[in-house]
C-alpha cells in the first residue's frame, strides 16, 4: 500500500524545495497539494483564505490529498504545513506513503519567513507570536511520520540526500518500489 514519498512539516521547513530536488534526481512525478489546489481553483492560497475562509481551504486540501495518494505510480508528494491538522489526512498519508517530516527550530522558521507575504496564517500582528503559537499547537501532529529530518544545520542538498538515502534503502529492502 505504501508507495509514495510524502513530505510534511511546518511552514518554512523547505518541503517544496526539497521535494522538487528529490523528484528531479529520482525521476518521480512531483505533486504539491497547495499547487494543485491553486491550479484547480485558479486562485492563490491567500485569495482562497480571504474569499472562502480556512475551512473551505482545509476541505480542498483533504480532497486533493485523497486524490494524490491514489496516483498509481510512486510520486513525491509535498503538502501544506497544516495538512496534519486532520486525522483523516494523517491516516491517508501513513497508509499510502513513507512520510518524512522536516523539522526546524521555531527561531529558524521565523528567520526564514521574515519577508513572507504568501502565508495567510502568518499575516498581521507579530510573526514571532504567530509562529510560536502555531508551532506549539501543531508540533505533536508531525510525530506520526515514519522519518524525521532536522533541517537546522543542513543545506537543502544535504537534506535531499538524507531522504534519498533512506528511500534507496527502502527500495533495496523491497518496502518501496
Ligand atoms: C498552511 C501552510 C501553507 C499553506 C497554507 C496553510 C498551514 O503551506 O498550505 O497557507 O496551515 O500551515 P506551506 O507549509 O508550504 O507554507
């Protein structure tokens, strides 16, 4: 059942960058839930939040997750940081993929997202407070992942290599094809 390589993690941990790098070198299709939502709705994530609210976004996100895990060939799937909020998403990811959680210290996340304007949940008020609040609320929700990668003191290439090494071992042992 498990066949995809799925990357989860808090905003700013590098999920899409790493996912794209891995998909290029492993030559596996790359799917990003946020990209699919935006393409399907022809609307940016901030616009979806603004016009329809977070609940609508979460429903779209769950729908896209359900579809992407049904992809017949193994794919690299990257997700929005809040995909872990719903237990049904966590169950689907664990069932259909090897789940890699990218971690970063909240201070590092704040540093990386300093100039960001594309994430509705971080707009308005203090970025520090928003990140720390969400981080505390969510950190336990990333724990179900099969593998945990600390990105703080690693380059993107090193993180990608670490994930690829684990993936190759899974293939060798016959767990992933
Ligand atoms: C969200 C993270 C975003 C995007 C949306 C909501 C979240 O994705 O899905 O803004 O709830 O953490 P990234 O993790 O790629 O920033």
